[in-house]
C-alpha cells in the first residue's frame, strides 16, 4: 500500500523552517539537496548563487514511518501564499501503482507536472485534484548496481573540496583506517588523474587510480575509479577477481545552515553479470569502510589549515 507524507513548499526559507522543525521534533535530515546540486539543463539560463542555495528537497523523520518533506520554490517562480504551500506526497510501491494513483487524483483536476522518470531516479508527477488539494506522486526505482553514502561535516564546502582534490590533503585521510597512503601523482582537473598506493599491514601494496571527468569547485567531483598497477594501468581487483573493471563516482558537496553534506554515489562500468553481483554484494561492506574513511577525513578537517 502506498504511503502518504506531508510536503511543505517555501519561498526561500525552507532551511530555516526545517531547522526549526528539527529542534521541535529532534532527529536529523536523512536527505537534503539544493538547486545548485541539479544537473544543468542544456537550454536553461545560468542560475544565480542565491537560487543555488535554495532547497531542492529535504526529508526529516519525525515519527516511525513518517517524515516531513519540503523544498523551496525556484527563484524564478512567483511566491506562493500561506495555506497554498502544503501538498500530500504519495510514495507508491510500483511504477504501475504510481501511474494509476496519479491519473485518478488528477481526474477533473489539473496536472502541474506530468508523471515521468526524473534525474534523481524516481518516477514523479504533481497534480491538483478537483477539490484544490495539491498532490505529489512518487515511485523510487530500486537502487540496484549503485553505492550511496552521505556524511555531514562542520567544515566549509571549499575546505572539503580541497581535501578531496589536493595531494597534500588526500594522503592524510583517503583509504581504510590504519592504512598508509602514498600519492604517486595527482592532478584533479578534467582529464587529469590521481594515482596512489596503499601499503597494507601484510606488506603488500594495493594500487588504485581515479580518472577525473568533471570538477565544479566547490560543489561536485565526477571521476572513474579502478584498481591499477604500479605504472597506472588497469589491473584486476586486489584479492577480488570478480570486481567491476571500473566504477563511476559522483561526489556532491552541499551546505545548509553551517553543516556541509558530502554525498557519494558509485556505479559499476563495463561490468558483466558476475561483476555486478559482486559489486552489489559488497555495498554494505563499502559503506562500513567509508564510515572509517570519513571519520579520518573529519579528524583531518579539524587540523587542516
């Protein structure tokens, strides 16, 4: 059965409102992003910095199986009126259920956004029913073949971006806890690469490499990662022969009210069915490993000048 959540829309003060609700209800945001995190539309004009800081989506758990959801209106939209800024968000259990619910609710009403697949891997649409009630209908596609982790830091976006893109910082935190890292080469620009070696406790060396595709300081980094040899060429996974040859990684860095969020998503590339299965079977262990890596980053950020 579909779940229904309240969805609140604000005129630019969503983060202020949700920080207030966080104080009232407790807990912490389990999902937050800004308009600046959106991939740019090909024909859209550049977004100003104020609009980039508006909240695209935020979720605050307030009770068991209940979250308060919200966003800001885009800066180009006319401000809404109090009382007209509340929608009901329906989370369907399948795309077919989402389609049926959406068109049933929209009958004799108004479709404000046709239901469709979105860039955030959901099937989503908005409508107003014949009684004037606003609805959002959503189905989240299963996150197969995907690794996702998010961590909050008390540091600026620029500081975190530098820690992730400069050799003198990376060697202090990148990798599993207790592993000594050697940076062989690093040039964090589109077309550049990061080549490193992890010296393992058993005396062996594990080589790795990032190939940078895109960097938008201080907001995002996109790179392909893979196991390498000492010369920087592609190599089989260390003690993991069925690991995907390469993994595409998207890193987004967003800041809300003094707290900075780093969100990392990874997908296997050029992988066969067995390699994809191996990747999926290791998602939980990767999340645990990144928890230790992020703890090292947090400690280093406190010392970083």
